[in-house]
C-alpha cells in the first residue's frame, strides 16, 4: 500500500523539506579542497538541530552519522571521517531530516575546486535527469515513467544507472512504499496519485553500473573505480502537478 498524504501531512512535509533545503544550501557552501568529510557532517548536524529537527539517518539501521558524504567512486552511504577533500574531487552529500515525525530526504553532488570535464558532465547530466524525472511526477502517470525518463536520459550520454539502490516513498517514515527505481523494471508499475510523496534519487555512474560494498558495511563504491553522482529531491504528487518539497 502506497500511503496518500492528507493536507495536514503535506503541510508538515513542506516544513520538513524547507528545513532540509536551507541546511543543505548552507552545507554546500563549505565544500572545497582541504575540508574533511566530517566537517560536512558536523555542520549538517549543528544546523539540523538548530532547526528543531532531528537527523533522519543517524542511528537508522545503525548508520553512525548525520550525513552521507560520498567522494568520487563512492556511490552512496559514504561515512564521514578524517578524509580530506582534494581539488578535482566530486562530493555527494545526502541528508535526511525528521521534523516532528515528518521526513524529507535530499542529495546533491558538488565539485571541489576545478574538476575535469568528464566529471562536470556526469554531475550536469545526473542533475538534469532528476529535473526531468520530477516533471513526470503527475497523477495518472506511472511510476515507471519516472524510472524510464532517468534511464533513457543518462544512457544517451553513455552513463549507467545504479541498480542496487533505488528511491522510495517518504513521509512519516524515511522509507515507505513504493520503491522508485531509476531504471526500467519488468512488471506492473503503480499509477501515481495525488498525495503520494516520493524521494527521487538518481545514482549515476560514469562507467559500469555495478557497485560493491566496503568493509564498513555501508559505503557502496563503483566496481570499476570510476566516479558516481547522486541527486535527490523529496517530491509530492499534487492536483497541481509535482511539488518539490526540498527546494
Ligand atoms: N538517501 C538515502 C536513502 O534514502 C540515505 C539513507 S542513509 C541511511 O536510502 F543511513 F539512512 F541509511
Ligand atoms: Co533517499
């Protein structure tokens, strides 16, 4: 069952999303060569708590930090630590907020200093694939319209869609039904309805889509060692079309 949100739920989710977007935009500003991935985590935590909200990832299935910070070949769930960000790195920051029981989820990938043109293209295409996918989040469309939009767009650039991780419904829990794959999946796909809220999150590899898990039990990296990018918004399907809650 895919939960449909009431007007009150949506109002609360808007608040949650607004807090998260503001936190993310402040955190984005500190990303540069020389900072550590824990610097990103510490600032994220401080700003979330200051907003009367709680970090949604910390403690989730034992996840040890506020932010996921995934650098270069790290796809998702990079655990913040002493790693120093270097010129030319690309840095994905994924944050989740729980505001009074209402969850929002957002990710961006940023360049550290000057990056090469291939990485620039990967970021640009991944970001654009999310924007195009959000435009498919209309009542009456199928969920697979979102998936197919992402896959066909990124593959046209020679990039590949990660299969091991997918987007998800979100609301009064971080992960709700349905799964939101970024690739075509055989089988029936749910019809989107007004009141559904989705975390749409393309994870796109420059090379092969296959990933492996590091020994820390969390961090996924690309098998071929090439870079990966990740963008995510929490989006409501409404009578007036898609509404980005983490804008
Ligand atoms: N945005 C990711 C997701 O929806 C981040 C989850 S990190 C975790 O799965 F620690 F909470 F698992
Ligand atoms: Co998510």
